[in-house]
C-alpha cells in the first residue's frame, strides 16, 4: 500500500495516456520496445540498488536523499537532495500540465483549439488545489489510491478488449518521426518520466511502518508491472485496426478513446485518477525531501515545522509556489526534459552508493538483497550515458550545479550524526595501498619523512608541528604526540578529551596531522616505545622531532633517546624556533655542512622540502662550511659546487675561513645571525658525555633566530641525494 500502489499509479499515469501512442506513432514498434527495455533496465537496476540499501537501514524522512546522505555522506546527500527536491517540484508541474492538457477534450469546439495560456492557467489552478489538500491531509490522497488503481486497471482492460474487437493488422515497424522532427532522443526524453515513478514509494519512506521490507518488494514489483504494461500497450496499438498510425503520432488521448471499450468513459476515469494520484504523490514527497534537508541543517529550520496533523505544511506551501513558477517553462514536453535529466542524476548517485557500499564491504553493510557492485555500476553508467545523449548541455549544467552544491556544503564543515561509506572506502583503499607497498622495496628515491612530533602542549608548540608539516610537504605522515607521565592503571587521564583538543588546534590552523596521546611511566621509555610501534607496515615513523626544552636535563633525555632510536634507523630532529607560522620568508636557510656524520644529505633534503612551501619559496638555501686555511677552502668550495650541481637543488655555497682566535660559535653567529633558519648536524655523544654535548648545543644556538639540529639514522644515510 505504501510503496507498490503509489509507484504503479505514478508509472501508469500521464505518459501512458497522453504520450505512449505518440511515441509509438513516431518510432514504430521495434524502437518503441527498445526504448521501454532500455528505460526499464536503468530503472530496474536503480530500483535494485535502492532496495539493497533500504534493506540495510531504517530509512527515515527524505526517501532517496536519506539513502544517499547516509551512504555517501551529508555533503553529497545535500548535493543530490536539493536537485531531487527540485525534481519532485517540477514533477508537480509536469503532472498538472498533463491533467490540464487532458481537459482539452472538454473545451467547446465552437471556441476552436484551446490556447496554450489557458492550459497554463488550468495547470496553475490544479497545483493550487492539490497543494491545499496535501497541506491539510496526506491521508485523503492515500485513501483514494485503491479506487484510482481499479479505474486505471479497467481502462487498460477496456483498451485491450476494444483493440481486439475491431480486427487486427500488421504492426508498423518503420520509424517516421511524423510529429517529432527532433528525433529519437527527444522522444526518449518525453517517454522516460513514465518509468521514473518507481521512486514514488521511496519518497514516502518516513511514513512506512517497515521500510526495509516494503521498499524492495513494492519497488521491484512496480518496475516489473510497468515493463509488462509499457510493452503490451504499444503491441496492442500497433496491431489494432481501430486507430491508424497517423492518429497515434498526434499528441493526446484520442487514440485511447477511439480504441477502448465504452470509449472515453473508462479511459478518462483512469487517466484523470492516475495523473491526479501522481501529482499528489509528488506534492507529498517533495515537501518531505525539503523537510529532511531542513532537519539536517541544509535548508532553513522553519521548513521542517509540522502541523498538528503531522504534515510539513510550510514546506508544502513553498513547494506549491515553486511548482506554479515552473509553469512558465512552457508546456508538458519542456518540463519533461528537465524532469528526465534531474531523475537521471539521481539514478547515477543511487547506483554509485550501492556499488561503493558493496565494494567497500563494511561489516555493517548486510543487505538482504544482494546486488553485485558491477551491476550497480552498469546502472550508473547507463544513466550517465543517457543523460549525455538526451541533452549534453543540460547534463553538464546539472552535474556542475550538484558539484557546486557539494563544494559549498563540504566547506561548511557539516557535522554528521552518522557513519557513511566514505570512511570504509578510504579504509579499503589504505589497506590496498599498504599491501601493495609491502611488495615494493623502499629505495632512497622513495624515502620521505614520516615524522612524530613530541610536544608538551600543542597549543604552545604549534610552530614545531608547522615546521614538521613544511618538511613533510604533504608527502609523508605527521603525528603530533603528547606523552603524559603516569600509570593508566592508577591515574585517571582524560585521553579522549586531550586528543579532541589537539585535533581542534590542528584543524583551526589548517595543519594536516594525526594526533596521539600516550601514557608512559617516564618520558624516555615512552618516546622509544612509541617510535618503535608507530605506523603500519612500511608507513611507520622514520623521524622523531622534539622542541627546544627549557631545562638542560630534558635536552639530555632527548639525546639519550636519539642514541637508542638511531639503532632502529629512526632519524632525530631537535628544533629551537622563533615564531614561524604566518610569515613569508625572503631571507636565507643556512645549512652548516660538516661532512663527518652523513647528516648532510638529510639536512639538504629537508631544506629543499621546506623551500617547496609557498611561504618559504623565496628564501635562499646557502650551504656553509668552515675551514682553517685558504688551501683547504678551495677544495671544499669545489666539492660543494659539484654536490649542489649533482643533487639538482637550487642553492648557493660559501666556505668560511676561521680566523685565529675565533671560536666555532663566533664564526657561525657572524655568518648566520641574519638567517631565518639554521640547520646543524647532530652526532651521538659518548655515554656519560650527553650533558656536555647538550651545553654545547645550547651555546651554539645562542644569537641565532631559529635553529634545527638533524641526525640522519636511516639506512639510506649518505644516499638520500
């Protein structure tokens, strides 16, 4: 009752009575059956896809919009939901035009042919009447369905009896396009809305007692009923002597009234009832799509208000007003093309939703109707293909509008209240990539920094994460990690809240990074364990990054960690930073090259990656080295120039001769005090010498802006360039 009856009444409605004979008269029987088969295949596959999804969830208000939003996400749901609402609204105009056109037989012959503006006026009156009735009570329209369905059935029986009682002839097999000079696809566009009625029941999803049971049964049965009827009636018309093909090619109801038993009596009753039922179905379903959009925050909130009888009254008035405006589009055929294109975009997305759900294979996707993903994809491609053949311009415009809506909704950062297939899709893709990556040996040319940034507080050390993101250049993985010293078994630590706070800070500052909160008995043990366990497969962390500590003891701890993680080929970065984020750098990145510890290649690579960032692209890279005399300077200069040329990185070189009496620190400060960023290599201090080495690092960084110490411990040490 809730799905099959309204769907069948919408399928066996306006087009069947007013345009089926016209299509047959222009195309001939073979092409007419071909159109029915192609159209029905697309709708049947789409109906199966929608049914599969429907059996996996309790569908609420909104019908197709609800299915898409809960499968592909709220943004894409909104991108389709708004055109769907427009489609439902245009359907009201479409059916009202058809009903108005059918009233032409009542127009007095003495007044000549009914003028187009009179048909438009009648259509407006019909829209007003059905909008008022639907806004007051949906049950009235639904109670009329059974007698209307009986009337439709009687009109079809009357047609068959009348056709065979007047004798038979050979069917018309040739294509003439007598009254359709625009050709095949024009006729297809006019006919196609006939088979789109199968979604009428889905549109009332929020009012169904058991949507997962009613939608698949009612939808598939309605589609099959439509196929049988739309193949049978053209065959009947093509073999009866009661009406010629020239009359068939004329628009209108005359071919039915001249053929059917008792003439217009049963035909008009069935036609008016079916068209009126279809119009009521559209004016009931359209406002419910608008109601669902409003409830999800995609339309103004007042549109979701319900009357005392439970009807979305305001949404109904708005829908009726838009349907009246759509009357200005012209006539029945003009509106039909708009309805066809919008319905086809909807079919593409419904099939795509079902295909993706099946391909991703989320454990929660357990439909009782199993549709192979490639069948759904055939339905999507078929609908898309037909869209382009019907009207390429309208197809591109429709997809552009939906893409624009999607981008706007995505940028609004909508908060979903449900999971959707996208998460499963990315999980499947990530797993596929990791499995494939496992089979490939990582070489120096494939190496990229996957950095764990250890912070005491991400809010106060945001520049550290920002610099890691610049080094990473959206090619590797950044993880911001906060280590809390304590015991999980003893201490109550709100890990979820801390992680959520970290995520907000990252999002607010447009930094793409993952967040982690770990509890460990002490800092050193915690960092070493986290560094070992981080990542999956070949996507594990290969670099650890620390901020500059306030106490020397903390720097000593970092050096001890560096010694240990170097044994497992994890690099170390320790940075003392001046405020970085939000500035554009036009100065220098100074790289002090020692050449003893094989740190230079990683330093060079990170400087190059940093310069790829738009804020750093105008900064110069200067490679500096210190020698004790001029003879040594010439050799080092030549080596650096050859190195820069061989690595194909735009950089300058400068070899500094240390004057007698100048300390290493004084030489560096005198040359790099104006640099935006200074890079040094790190060596592993002897055991027991960590404190002394830490003091030397602190002394070396005095008088400089931002300083980064780098230890290359990867297995590609010395080979990254």
